[in-house]
C-alpha cells in the first residue's frame, strides 16, 4: 500500500506497507519506500486501486493530525519457481 502526498499518482510517497503472499519467495522491496511515486509502481508492473475518498478538511482543522487520505492499494502477480 502506498499513501501519497496528493490524489495524483505522480505525487511523492508519504508512507507505505508491504505484504508478501509468497513468504519471501517472490521479489522483495529494495528501497524504503520501494517507489518514489505511484506512477513508478505502475511502470514496474503493479496494478492499482484507489481506496480513500477525497474529503476536504473541516475549516479550522487543516493542520491537525489525522489519517493519511491518499491511500492506494497496489497488487502485482508474480510467477514462482
């Protein structure tokens, strides 16, 4: 999963998480984060599903800490063996 700085896929990655369904037998991330933008992940063969709704902040609360809004799920199927 990638959390981006804005809803555009070419914005920078703010946070990420990785689940490896192959128990380490598949390709592993080589960097932290593994991609600088969502576009880089797409170019590398990942499929993408945007998860977060685009909700404007409540006036007066723009600078409060909250959830990361721009959440994208990336999936890549790999052949093993």
